[in-house]
């Protein structure tokens, strides 16, 4: 009988304790997630709304356009959402594109006449200080006022859009994002 008690203490008891710890930890994580998930979602929506207003300051409010989303390259460069200004001032297109560090998400403001009003990178995994140089305000400002980009390749626009030295992949990714957003605008026939 003593061997069975000794075996239980040595083998079974630690397993039961670990299983109990796993259950308690899982419960606590699920409880924490249920509390924080709505807060995180609300903060993300607020940040996206603020970015839209920054990119298209003439807008009063935005509504999801519910449009068919433009795909430039399957699983590489594609629009994920389009919000139009309720007052007809324009639209903001969110595009995901491949950059050096992985997926890069950019929002592009386009006014009612089809001109880019601003570009903002909202998520990326590029190398700080290198790839992120392509996200600097000065580089992104090159796109403001453009109504068309003849090519999704940045090198084809060497006369008016300069890529960042040392961040050519990131520069190209942003260029493709702007190109995709302008194509989304055209596919929708502008702002209605």
C-alpha cells in the first residue's frame, strides 16, 4: 500500500497539479481577453477614424463603401477597406502590400477629383531607421496631388517620385499601395 501512495505522490500528483494550473491559467487568459478585446477593438477603430480624418480633412464623417475591393497582386497587394466621406469629399482606401519586413498596411486619401491627399503607413514590420525611412512624411508627400501613376513600379516614376536609398523595397511597397488605392478609386468610378 505504501508503494501505491508513494507512486501517486511521485507521478500522478505532479501531473494533476500541472493540469490544474493549465486550467486556471486558461480561464484567466480567456477572462482577460473577454475584457480587453472590446477595448482594443474600439481603440483600433478610433485610430483608423482619426487617420481617415487626417488624410481627408475636408470630410465630415466616413461610411464603409461596401465596394468590391481591388486586388493588384493576389495575396501581395490588395485593398482591404474603402471608406467614403459622407459629404462627398473623397475616400480613404486601406491597402496591404508586401514590404521588406513583411506585410505593410497603408491608408491613402483620395479627394473627389481623384487626387491623392495623403498617405499614412498604419502597420509594418520594416527595419527601424532603414525601411522606415520610406515612411517619412517627406517621402510620402511626393504622392500628394497625383491622380494617376502609370505603373505600379516606382522606378518608372524616377522623374517625379524618388525612392529612398537603402529602402528600395519599402519605397516600392508604398508606391504599390498608392497605385492600388488609385486603381480602387477608378474601379469604383470615383466618389458618388
